[in-house]
């Protein structure tokens, strides 16, 4: 087994990352099962942990490829057992007894045991955990390991999403850290050249079906145009999600490439800091919302692609409602709401904007639109690292742009400690009651109430739902096309 070779320097997210590709680029000329697949991405991990704020890039590269969970979220959005062989749930819904699969080992050679499961879940719920799903496991009151193959989760209250939530938890081996990987997946981590590439090697001792290719190299870009050019010139074989729609024509009319539009769960948000003035006033938030022509924005950024949404919920979630009419584009209404809130002369705020596409373009659009109702937007461009520290950790912001990639994440509006600080007691109660529901119908009805309330409060501005556009070399097949939670399973990718 090859050991991880990792730079100890800090991740330079803004670095130019064209270096690190092979001189020939693209897939090898070897047989398909010996091929190297080059994957282009704009999302480099910030570290190799799913509990220490590694960003969506760590999920994209490592989830399901290097690390596995007890359960897996399929590309179609279904929950399936992975490291779990079976589960028994008590009649009261408070005890989950999970039996592990036999014969599973970590890349380090250690055997998977119930103790590894226990420690992995405890890492997610630990006080210092930065996992976005940490609050989802609040009902866990105890984890016991009666034997090496059995894990018992005891809950303090029902959690209808418990098995679904477990798809977010990697089972981590004894040699794993924020800069070293030790999983049970079909690939080992060969090398991570920070600011450039991350290479995965097929693991011959994998307990399941072996990967269909020998090696996968994630190549990282900070510029969508550079990523697209790398695909055109054969430096990469596939890009995980197109972020420069203006470039699509060169692929759509080219038989050398296949363009696939899948299902997205990625929302582009103007997220307010609801704790601070003036955004602690729902009237102001609604005024901002009604000053933005989201239809024009979507067309400007994505052309004919993408979808307008009026809440945090994409159409693929069971509790979706079309709420696009709750905060309509209406500059006159916006001016009226501003006057009612005491801001008839407008105000000024700083918009912290990630420096990668499409956020800078979106920020300039918002700046122009809000100026028409007397609101001055000062754009502060920051890196992904800075966003995580300044916004997510320190909550030091007025408003920010960010893409939120997960499905079923409306529940974060029930957590007043989340970075945007939305605090509504009814919403918190409905989210809690929804999770304790005995049926999916009960959960759905309550979360629909949540959807409507956060829309009526304009808790954030949900600008649009990203399209999920995967472009690949026409010789490639077996790649995922749906953008669920940033995961990108690479083990079935083959080249003809």
C-alpha cells in the first residue's frame, strides 16, 4: 500500500493549479481497467477530515471512494447499507442495533470493528467538530459495542432521519487524520499535491467490487475557464460540474464530448447575518429579496439552465413547495418595505463574496440591482479559507454569498447557532417535531410549514438552484451525473 504524501504547507486555494497533470493528459492508452482517469474540479479539499471543515471538495474526492459509511446515499438519493449488514430498530424507535459486514479492513490493515464505528460517530458529534451535520445527531444518548460486529445506538427521542444522517458519517481507521487518510473504500490516497492534484489508487484488498479503473487524479482549478480549457485539450477527461455555462456550446456541438444534465441540490444563497442590524429585521430582508430579479440573474449566469426556488428546498426533497411567489421581484414593494422598516434612505452593507465562479458575477449583479432601491453594496472578495474562518466560524459578516450543496438541509434553519443566525421558535419546534415523527407524512407536513415560514421571513435569499452539468470525454462512461451533496463516486468510470 502506498502511504499518503502530503504537503505540510497551508492550502492555497487561490493558487493556479494547472501543474501536476501528466504530460500527455487524459486517460492512459492501457486497457480500461488499468486506465487513469483525470477529473477536473473547482473544489479542492482544505483538509482530509469530514469533521474539521474540509469543505465540499473533501466530500467530492473521498466520500465513497476512500471512505465509506454504515450507509450510502446513492446517486438517485436513496439510502442503502454499505458497511452495515443489517439493522434492527426497536418498536419505540429509540434503539438501532447495527450489525457490521464481515471481512472489512482499513487501508492500514486494521480490521473494521464496532469500536471504529463508535469513535467515528463520536468524532462527528464532539464539541470541536465542524461537521455541518453535527446537530442532526443530537438525539444520540449512548453508543455501545456489545461485540466487535455490533453497534447499538440509543436515542433520547425518535429520529426518523437517523439512517439517512448516517450516510454523512465516514468510518475512519486508526491512522486517519486531517492530513492522512485511512478508510475502507475502493481507493487508497496516493498523493495530495496541495494546490494541484489529489491522486487515488485502486485498492486490491477492497472488500467489495474492485474499482473499474486503476487510478483517478483529481486536478484542481480556481478558474472555470481554465478548467474548461483543460477538458478541451485533454488534460482532464471529465469535470464534476460545469461552472461556466457560456462555454457549453463548445462541448454541446462537439462529438468528442458528452454533456449530461443531472439533478442538483446546490442552492446559491444570499445569506444574511440575521443577528445584526439591519438584517435582524424581516422587513429589511424581504425588501432586499424583492429588489432582486432572480429570473434575470439566473438567465445572466446560466442561460437556459438552472431553476428558481423560493426556499431552501429543491424539488427533489419530499417536502418541496413552490414558494417563488412569496418574495416577488417588485422594486416598488421593496421601497415600501424599506420605508416601513425605517430605511427610506437606504443603507450600506458589506457582501463577503467567495472568489470563485460564479460568486463574483452574482455579487456585481446584486450590487447593481440593490443600488436601484437605495441600498449600497460594498463587495469584499475572500478566499474559500477566509470564508470558512470569517463567516462560518467567527460569524463576522453582514451578508455573504455561498452555495449550499446538500439535500434535506432546510433543517439548519431550526438551529439558531448556525452561521446565519436565523432564530424563530416556531421553526425550531417544527424541525424538532418533524424529526420525531413516526411517519414520512408527518415529517413532510411539518417541514412544509418550515419552508413557508422561512420564505415569509426571508431568512435568506434563495437566488437559484444550480444546474448539474457534467461534461466528459465521449469515450468515458460510468460516472455520476446528479449533484447530491457534492459526492462524486469514481469507481465505475471506464474508458472505451
